[in-house]
C-alpha cells in the first residue's frame, strides 16, 4: 500500500492536517522525507511541491518495481514523452530491455545517463518528486543521482521509509536535507478526527493507539468494531486496514527484531534490562533497528521502552496462538527481575482456570496495590477473578468485587465492566450484585452510558432493602447534579437516601447521603447546608467511604468557599494520605485539586503548582475525566507560572466537559477561561465566555455566589467594555445574595469590581477608598490583595495621583513576587515601570494623535486588527502601522501591556 494513501484526502476547512516540519525546509531544493508507513510523507511532499509553485512530475514506484532494472527511468521518460529527449530515452530503454548485460554494459549505462540528464535539462521548470523512493530500483537510482547532479537548479523531493544512510550516499545529492516526518500532535489528531464527533477520551485513546500516525489514526476511527480495551480487556485484533498498515510497518525490520518486540508487547512495562536478558548481546543492535524504523522509543530516562503506537504491541500479541503466548510469558517470568511482574507472567503462562494461578494473582495484586502500582493491581485483581474456577462460590465473588473496586480506583472502566460481569453472571446475593453495580457506576463516572437502565437494574435488585436503595439514590443524586445539571432534583434524591439509610440504622450510607445533601444545599443557597454538614460530621467515620466523598472533604471545600484556606489545608493533608494509601486515583486527584486551590488562595504558589501538576499527571495517566484537573491546572498555572499554558488547560477542560455533558465542570472551566482572557487583556473574548458561565449557573439554579466566583470577573469585564449599567446591576444582585447568605468572603472582590466601576464613572476618590478598604480585608489572601492593589494603582493613575499609583503598584509587585505569582508580578512590574518612566509633568508625556489614541483604546479593549479597521474605516495595514507607532511611543511590546496602560474604549 503506498504510504499515506489512506489519508491523503483527509482535509478540513483549513486544508489537510499536515505533520510539523522545520520552516526552513520550504527553502531547500533537495529534500528527503522519511518516516514509517502512513506517516504522511506523500501528503507533506505534495504540500512542499505546491509551495514551490512549479508543475510536479511524480514518480511512484511500487514494491514489485524494485526488482525491475530501470523501471524508475522508464516512468520518468513516459511522464515527459512530450520532450524529444523523453522519447529518445524511452526508445533506448525499449531497445536495451532484455539484452545481455543490461543495464550494466558500460556503453548503455553512459548513454542512459546522457539521455536522462538531457531529459531533466530540456524539461520546463518543474519539481521532481519520487514517492515511495525505497522501491526505486538501484539502476534508476544510480542514473538519476548522476543526472540530478548536473541539474542543480532542479527541485527534488523524495519520500521513503528509512532515514538516508548519509547525505553523500543518497541519489538526490550531497546537499540533500533529510527530514523526519514526526507524528501528529494530540491537537492535530483531534482536528483530523473532528468529522467523527468522538468524545475527547476516545480521541485520546486513538491518539495513543496510533501514536499520531495519520493513516493508522483514520483506520482506527473508521473501524466498525470497538478498539481494543474499549469494552473488554483482552487483546482483540485490530481492524483489517489497521492490521495491514501495522504489518507493513513491522515488515521494515527482520524477524529477530519482531520476536524481541513481541516480548515487549507481552510485558506491561518492558525495559532495556529485561529485553537484554531475553536477547543477550544482540539486544542493543536489535533495539536500534526497531528505533530506526520508528517502532520503539528506547531513550526514556527510567530505562523503560515504549511502542511509538500501542497498536504495534496489540498486533504483535494477537498474532500469537494461545500456546505460543503462554510459552513467551513463561520465558518472561524467568527473565523478570520484579517479583510482582514475574507472578503476572507466571499466571498468564497458566492455562484456563487454575486455583494456584488465581491465588498467585490475588497476592501479587495486594503487593502491587501496596507499592502504589494501581494499574497493575487492577489487571492482577481481574486475572485472579478470571482464573478462579467457576465453582469457587464466595471466593470468586470476593475476587471479582475486589477487581471492580481496583478498576474503579484507577478509573479503568473496561476492567471494571469485565469484573462486574463476573459478579452479575454468578450466583450472588442482592447485596453483592448491588455492590458490583454501584462500584461499576462509580468507575464509569462521567463515561456512564445507559445510566437509566443501569440505575433501574440496581434499584430492582435492591427492592425491599432500604439501605441498598439509599446507596443507589446517592449515585443518582451525583448523576442528576453533574450530568443533568439539576441540583434541586439531586438534593431531593440525596434527602430520600438520608431518610432510607437512617430508617435502617445504616450509619455509613447516612453519612454519604448527608454529605451529598449538604453539598447540594450549599450550591442552591439553602441556609441549612451547614447544619446538614454538621450532622454528617457528628457521625462515626467509616473507612469504606471514598475520601473525596467524606464530610471532612466537604468541610474543607466550604472553608475554601468562605475564605479560610489554611483551615482547609489542615483538613486536606491527612485526607491526601488516606486517598493515596487506598489507591483511589479519583479521590487522590480531588484532594490534590482542593489542596492546590487552598495553597493558591493562601499565596503559596509553588506548593499549589506541585499539587496541581500531580493531579494533572495522575489524571492523564488514568481513564479519569480531564475536566476537573484541567480546571485546577488552569487557575494555578495562570496565577503562578504561564498564562499561555493555563489557557491550553482551560480550553481542554471546556472541550472535555462539553463532550462528557458535565455541566458542573463546564461552568468551572469556562470560568477559568474567562478569567484568563480578562487577565491577559482580552475583555471581548472574556465577555462571551463569562456570559455562558452566567447562563449555565442560572440553568443549574446555583444560588450561592461563593461556590464559583464568576460574578466579580464578569462585572470587571463589563466595566472594561463600558457596559456600566449592566455591571452595576450584576454587582447589586450578587451583593444582596451574598449578604443574605452571610458570605462575607465574596464581598471584597465585589468591592474591587465596584471600585473599577466607580473609577470608570470618574469617581476616583470613592473608588480609591473602596479599594483601600478591600485590600485591608484581604490581608490573609495575598493574591486577591495584590489584584486589589493593582486595581488601586490603575485608579490612582487615572485620577492623576501618580505617587499614590506608584506606591500601590510597588506593593502589588512586592506581594506577587514574594508569593511567586509570576504572571501577576510581571503585570505589576510593568505597571510600575510605566509609572516610573513617565515624567510627572503631564505635558512631557508622549502624546498620541487622536487616531493613535482611538486605535490604542480599541486594541486595549480586546478588538482585533480587522475589527479596528472596520470601526475606523481604514485598512488592516494602517491599523498595524498605527499600533506600531503607539507601542514605540509608549515603550510597550504587547497588547497585554497595552490593555493595562490605555484606558479602554467604551462601546
């Protein structure tokens, strides 16, 4: 199959999705593109050819052509038969074909070289492209190499699978540029698959399985059957098109390399040391061949190796018969230096149900769990259940339930489903069946499909058992809140669960139900939320409750909402230890996220980054939804490190939440995105995003403004855009609600926004007093205090009190610097620099012309160059030139700086 034939026509509104290549390649006349089958060499070669603006003569040899002398020359001659030299070359080839000594006879060889050079010289300006150059026959390669040296101005693009051995050895010439075709990035894969409308987790799965190989990506997306591990955990075969492509890729290396790669495919974490024991002294050379073919990444710091596309491992494993697979696992067990993995291979080397193998797997799962290897623990737990004889009775059920829980803790939905089927298909008690169904619901999280049917099955099984019914109602409450966006119904369900659990004296379920009820009462703005939470906290703590579902965790969240981050941190630290010891990935992520928010609020930015990074890494390494971790990463990254990366996290979180229909974290990620857009001087974009947050919060009937503080951000955005009456209405409504609920922590940020509104109306003294008072009330929240001081500096500057403005800016800069809030510190330092650089004599300030002032105001308000051009009825180039003069006069370098220097224009 010609490379990239499967995806050459995959294009979008902006054109085909192209792998990234160095910019300077476009100016190179001789290029060899190399990469594995399906990597996009043909598409990139075509794009490079079109950019040169010349007609392209394309040669595309096939595998069978490699053994036919001068087949490539004949293809060239036939492509240029309009030229006399082309016809002459064709005639020579026809005449010489079949004669003894062809094409090695010196006379004929010289004649072919002369005629080929003549063809290339006589041809009109063109680009010569040789696709699938690995199949160009040696005789043609030798003649072409000689001829292209005599035509140095002829652009030549070759595409082949292997890296050229050296520039001097390639037929394209000594000045040839060899360029590796890199895999598509995750965003590129998402763009390529956008017509398929897949969920983000499915796009991520396909990206990992294909390794960013475009043809393999599309083959997997087109497959009618599920991907491996989508519904089960066994190694199922790839779809036929994908198998064919991976087979071609593997055929690039000899059988000995494929055998070693098969061992790597059967180990869950293959490493150089293990493969060295299996292959002996030849291992290094064999692995180097695999790496050169783009099959394996062997340069990892921890000594492990990884397939560049997991589909390669899947294909190698599924080629094996059952007996061959068991034999290889036995060899791996002998070679493994890790006791847990040795047991894994020993179990997989056994045949069918085997009590000894099941016992070994169960014990190994315990050890894996204890050392924090939760992915391996989930696999071993399921193996223990699967290898337990079906007449094992309670032992089979116990092991299957353990496997469901291990899978739930790691977010491994396929293994959770497989283990749950073992329970549901066995003769078990209603309690055990409900336990399995509930754990499966917990493992499914926001990926739960057929929720109504699953809940109905669980409720039917639990009929007449109030305690079991209460447990199911709690999960229904979570589903109603997160996925249906209906906290009122969710609160009612949690209340029903509380009543049922209390009726039968089930303390554990009562605590869970009360905690959920208190969470929702807080969201809805009910005054009795704290009473309900206090009741839950007064009951004995059960170890079986997930750490992130405990009333202690909710109390920490409420402390955060109420502006007490240190109090929250005190509660959260021991909860983190519990979550990690339990091996519950989702609970660990939730506690880390809460800790990150607490540390950020308290101004401990480095610690906040540490917790947020851990939560993001753990999320990305499991099947958990990315939306919660992305929200926290966006907030922390934007305040403490880099706003550009923060925006990436926020947008990813928004996309994930939309696909998963997760209304709670859609609001949160949109809030983070709007906050970042406002902070980086793009109020128009921020307005659109924050208005969606307002709509979602109203739709979800959120009544407590302390839960998600979008209100002051939206008010500030409205002020920046000159929509003062709308901002005032929002501030008045929010202030009334916060005061009625006793949410004093909400008031200082509202006062900051109100002060900006006052300043926009020209009431600078009132604004300064508000900001000074708010800053005093925020001494325990350094970053909020710093933002308020920065607002005070801008207000004082607008009121022509430059000395006071400098003092406020210096205080903000010192505060942000001490607390390592780098983006905010940069903003404050820039503000201070502008104040210090500008003479106090107003008449000596750099003066902008009216046109420059108007253009700068629009740019500072977030308008694009095109929008400004339309508004001012000028060309885009005029706008660009005007802004260049503005930047030079004011000593600015970006729109971000401009937004904090120029008073924005009002609509």
